[in-house]
């Protein structure tokens, strides 16, 4: 009786009555069409939801909404740039133009995510007790959503190519800790706009505390160690959806992810020597293991930039997708993964990763200590000054 009951429950779960008599390929077609319709419908719902927001989301969020709406409905910005004195239209133009060639479908998805994140932070902020940390309800530099068993952490500074400022490091740690405890099965990190991330925000180096550059370097190393530690210890499957170019720490961390899906527009670049710096994110250990010591040295020491195809051939990327279908294909796959039994996935990850954990923490500590020294070097300071004074880019 128990077996029959189980079989009946499984049949109910996997074969909703409306699809029971339809053969497999037709079911696939039906599901795909439903997913596409749902996406357009989500977009329309989100547009209505914006009108119902009880609080003003602020100018920055409104500009992001405007830009994503225009990109989703009209594609890349090809309007003439407004004059410098036309402040409002120039700000709108800048926000839209910053989205570059972001595909309409991605812009639509990002718009939906932004509205969902604004709705939850603005609605729930009314319930926050005085003194409660703002980050427990909303994020300044991220969009975090949780649905279909997936917690999505989206880096959200598209006008700065998603460079990681100090606030973003803290918010990512906060989001990862929350995701490790929520009821999602998998966690995804991705970027908003045309970049995945341009790596460490080089203006992080400009805010010097009273203790001088030594104190700055020491604090940076402490923050970096804690930040990378969160990735080493993350208990659920952690997946990177690399939507565009990735630089620096956003690349090195990929060695700690469980799967890396990349658009064919993505590139992978770790110009540490150019910046007078040294590898972090445990890449000095993970990269030689993943891709052989010689290939790791080409990337980490000589700063060779890899295409997505090359990164895949070397094992850093799990699979590459054409940019035009990237979001659709990847999210379909992730939604399927997220339906797998979460405890089994967590335990399997643990058994695969745990024996390396101690080693990874030791590598992380060593890399941070070496970097602390590099940040005080003339080589590093000159490279940062050159970037900030617009004398050099990568
Ligand atoms: C707690 C500390 C931990 C430290 C960990 C150690 C980590 C190390 C690293 O990650 S090393 C890598 C650092 N990253 C870089 O060196 C990238 C620098 N950026 C560039 O070279 C270029 O901006 C680019 C190639 C990424 C993109 O070029 P382009 O397409 O021409 O765009 P713009 O240069 O006009 O950029 C637009 C806008 O974004 C700002 N920006 C981009 N990247 C960064 C960055 N990493 N830090 C700060 N700001 C960045 C850029 O300045 C522009 O801003 P603006 O419009 O001028 O206000």
C-alpha cells in the first residue's frame, strides 16, 4: 500500500492532470511556451507593481528602472546625448546607455528582479524595528531574490561594471550567510548590466583611515580573508552565471564555485602583475589544480585574458552558451537543478569539498597576508593612481 501511495504521489507531482495524456516532446513544448509567456507576463506585472509601491524607491532605483524598461522595450540606447544642462534627461540617458548591448530579454528579467527586490525591501522596511540593520531587509549594491528554490545574488552596480566596493563585500557576505540558511536549494551569483564584475573597486584604495596606508592594508586583508572564507564554507551548491566580462577577484573566486555557466561574451582576466598585486580567492591553489600550473601562471602571473571558450577548455568554466539564449538556457537548467532533493545536494557537496576546506582556509590566509604587503608597494600604488587618473585601463 505504501509503495502504491508513493507511486501515486510521484505521478501527481510530476504529471499534472492536464499534461498526463500528452507525449513527452509535446510536454516539453508546452512547458517552454509557458516559460516564455510567464516572462513577458512577469514583466507586465512588475510594471504594474511599480505603480503600487508605497514608498518612493529613490532616484538611483528609479533611474535603474527607467534604463531597464527602455532596454527591455526598445533595445540599446541610440538617442542623441542630451546637453550637459539638461540634467534629468542626461541622467536618464546615462543610465540607459550604461546598459550597452544587454539583450532585451535580460533587461526584462533584471527589471522584474529589481521590482521584486524593491517591493520586498520597501514593504518590509515598514515592519523593521528601529535600529535593525538595513541590510537585513534591503541591499544597496545587490539585488537578492529567492524563488523556484534558487537564491539569486545579483551584483548591482552596472554603471561601475559591478566593481566590488567595501559595502558590496559586506553585503555579499551577508547575502551568502542568509542564503545558507534560507529554504532555497541552490544559490546563484550573477551581474547586472553588461559586465559580470570588474573586480575590486580601485577607489577602495583612496579612503585612507587615520592609521594611514598600513592600517588600510591591514583592514583590507582582514575583510578579504573573511569574504573569501564565506565562499569556502558555503554549504549549498553555488553557481556563477557569468553574464559578461569578469576581472580580478570575480574570476579567482570561480575556483570555489560548484558550477560556472558563461555567456560567450564573457572574458576572464586577472591582471594582478599589471596592478602590482598577487592572486587571491584561493586561486594560487585552485587554478593550478583546475587548469595545470603553466596555464594558471599564464593567467595569474602574466595576466592572459581568456575567452569563455578558452576558460571552458581549461576547466574554469563548466559550459558556455550563446549570449542570445544564455539567460533562458541557464535559468531553465538551474530551475531543474533546484528541484533536486536539497539535502542530498548539500551532503554530496560536503563530501566532495570538505577534505579541501582546511587547506583552502590556509591558502586564503597566506594570500591575504601577501596581498597586504603588495598593497603597500610602489608598483601597486602607481597602478591604482594610473587607473584613477584615467591614465590606464586594462
Ligand atoms: C577588501 C579589498 C579586497 C581586494 C581584493 C583584491 C582584488 C583584486 C582585483 O579584483 S584586481 C582587478 C581590479 N579591477 C581592475 O583593475 C579593472 C579596472 N577597470 C578597467 O580597466 C575598465 O574600467 C574596464 C576594462 C573594466 C571597463 O572599461 P570600459 O568598458 O571602457 O568602461 P569604463 O572604464 O568607462 O568604466 C565605467 C565606469 O566604471 C568604473 N569602473 C570600472 N571598473 C572599476 C573598478 N575596478 N574600480 C573602480 N571603478 C571602476 C569606471 O571608473 C567608470 O566610472 P566613471 O563612469 O568614470 O565614473
